[in-house]
């Protein structure tokens, strides 16, 4: 090829192919989402047609209204939001505290406890799900916020992520704080936390999305419509007697909007942030 | 030489003992501080992770009544009856197949996408956003969307196939296709996360490595295989471990799309646990199953570390 084509032409050709491949991949990745968005703007008649219509004829908003009347989607979203926000805050607090201990406090057994914390990441959640269900049930926490929040407030992954970040902070700051007679609490809240905002944000986005997307646990511990989370509510839509497609997809669209927004805002934090400490030992 | 070294050693010992005496109080204070800072996480782990793990072991040796109370000690009978049941081997096989379908394909796809969008070409930001999109999706929303796409008559996938002149596929109701369909949906759903992690990994690699490769006349294929893959191998290894774990733990997509069917062809491990514990209310055998799952994940992870670490190229 190099002999047949001059170099600039070859580069141009290569670039064109590059974009063509990218476009095809992008179409494949985004198609299910575009389809969902389009279908939620279709009228019931349009969505039932065969061959299936790919584009709505006009922006019909009735499906959104109907789906909001049919299922208490607002309640689901609110529940999910309360739970995810609480889990996010809780994980940031517990994980940053523990990570602080592992980096800045020199105490006996530190290495041992760190190994224990790392080992928690190896225990699959499913192994503990049966006893946890029994615990939560015994405490009368079924169908409550605390039943869906408290078991998730600690995170071994979070501790690991933040520890790696704290280790990268300049050591001199710690020495200076020590000389100034700054205690651990003041050092932690006044210096380490403010400096770690990027890492805390990464953990926050990650924890929030994970809590927002939880499926098995809320399925087990909720049974009333007032406590359902979005994820359970959405999959219930599918089994309602009215399985009108565009209604279901209108619901999905509504539910997807907040997470898409969060992704658009937090993508930069996620790229880089998540792997800052996780990849290289 | 000898004297100076000995003197130094004496000095060092002296310094150490003096230091110890002075800092005994400090050490006590530090230890207290350390445990106080760890306490919130430690208490939560104890209640919701270590205690349940021990309780799982305990439950796995008992028969339980539907309310979760222990009824009778049976020792290892739960495990023995598990290993004798065809359902157990079926769900193990399904899980392994599911892992084999989703992990290598998913990683390769994400790696390709990351390699294509990592440079500084025009418009890459938009492509990066599109390829990251699936990370914001949950199991349940993805499954609901794909249940529509897979619908045998009104789903658009079969419509596109018919346009290409291919006979419609019974995506979710044909035992030969169901696991494949669930896998396709899972690859799509997980691609966002793998993509983001790989893109981050790639951004840690200096651009000039690729520039010099290009000047040396390395084509896109050669620089992908010989430069990019080895450089990104630590990230790839990390993702491989994580993906195998998550494949072994998948549940939501099977529960929503196929309910483990048709004919058990998509009944993965966690679905069996769910069925045993929360549909049949057999917490004892359910716990036994969960422990077997734990053992498998542990084994696979250790195996990956033994085999993989050697091939990974840390720079």
C-alpha cells in the first residue's frame, strides 16, 4: 500500500476508516438507548404497528403522563435518591476515616487490619445475603430506609481507593501539621479531606451509581409500593397487566435521565479517578 | 571501619530505647486513634460481612424452617445433596459458559473502543461520552430495554434480521439462544465500565510511545498488538479479575429476562441461590450453595493471579 499511495493520502484514508469504524461502533452502543427514547415519544398506536416504526411521527408526551399516573414513579425516584445519597455520604465518611488511619496513624496491627479490609472485597455479596436478610428481618427493618442503607455504609473498595490517594499527598504537609501540634482530627478534617476532594468525588460518583443500580437487595427487603426503589419499580412495569411498550420505555427514559445527567457531569472524575490507585500496586 | 560501624550500631540502639521510653504514651494514643478512625467501617464489616459469613457456614449445616429458624443439624448433608443434584452441575456449567461468553468478548470490545478513541482526533469527546454511556445503566433498566429489543414479533432486532433476509430468532425462549442473548445484553451493559477503566489506563501511557511507533512505520494492527496491549496489560488484568467476579455474581438480567429458563438454560449460580433461599425458603441449602460460589470465586481469582501476574507487564 505504501508504495501505491503517497503518504498524505494514506493517512487520510486511514483516518476515514478510523471514523467509519467509530461511527459503526457508536451506533451499535447507542442504538438501544436511542430506541428507548424514541419509543417513549410514540403514541400507543404507533408503538403497536408492524413493521415497527423506528421514529416517532411527532413528540407525543402522553406516555410520560400515563406512566406517572399508573405507577408512583416519583416515589420510586425519591426513595432511590434518599438511599443512594445516604450510602454515598456514609461510604465517603467511613472510608476516608479508615483510609486516614491506614496512612497517617502508626499503630500496632495496622498491616493486619489493612489486609482484613482488602479481604472484604473478596467476599461476594451473595454469600452474606441470606444471613443479612434474616438480620434485617429480625430487627424489623424490612421495608424501611435503614434496611436498605445501613448494610452498605462501609466499603473496602472505598478504603483502598482513598488510601492510595492519601499516599500520594505530599508527606511534608503531614510533618508540618505534626510540628504545629495539630491533632489527628484537625489534620484529617482540615488538611487531608480538603486536599482529597477529587478522590472523594470519584468514590462518591461510584458509590451513588452502585446504590442507585442495586437490584437483588431491594427486591428482597421491600414489599410495599411506598418503599420500592426505581430499579424494582421499572422491572415491575414490565409485568403490569398493561404491557404497552411505549409506557414501559417512557418509564425507563424518565428513570435514566438522572443517571445520564450524573454521568455527563462526573465522567471526568470517573476516568482517571477510579483507576488512580486501583491499577498499579 | 569496624569500630565506626559498632559505634553507629550502639548509637542506633540507644536512640531506639530512648525513643521507646519517651513514646510509650504516644504509642498508646496512636493506637487508640487508629482504632477510632477504623471503628465505623470495622463495626459495619463485623455486623454485615463477617458475622453473616460465619452464619452462612453455620446455616449450611442445618435444615431451616421457612422463617429462617434452625430446625435440624445435618452436617455436610446439604453439600452432599447439592453435589448429587443435576441442577447444581447445570447451574455451574451455565455460569462458566456465561463467563466464557461475556468476559473475553467484553474486554476485547472495550479495548478496541478505548484504542480507537484514545488519541487526540477531532470529535473524540463525543465518542468517549457515547461509549461510556452504558456505565450509567442498571441491570434492570438494561434488561427491560433489551426485553423489548428481543421481543419475537414486535422487537426491532428480528425486524432488522428480516430486512437482511434472515429468519427471526426466538431470542429468549429458545434454549439454544437464551444464554447467548443474555450474554449479548450483558456485554453491552458492562462495556461502559471496562471502557472507562481502559481509557484511564491508556491515558497514563505517554503519547510519544505511539508517535515513535508510527514514525517507525508500525501499522495500526501491529501497534495495537505489540505496543498497546502489553502497556495496558496491568489494567487489562485488573479488569479481567473484576469481570470474572461479576460474571459469577450476575443475577438481575436472568431474573428479568428469562427467570432462569427456558429449561434451566440461563439458571446461573446466584439465580439458584435466590430460588433455593427466597422462593423455596431453604436457607440451609441456599447457604451451602452460596459458600460453594464463594469458594469458586476465590479459586478463580487465585488462579488468575498465579497465571496472570507473570504475563502482566508492569512498567
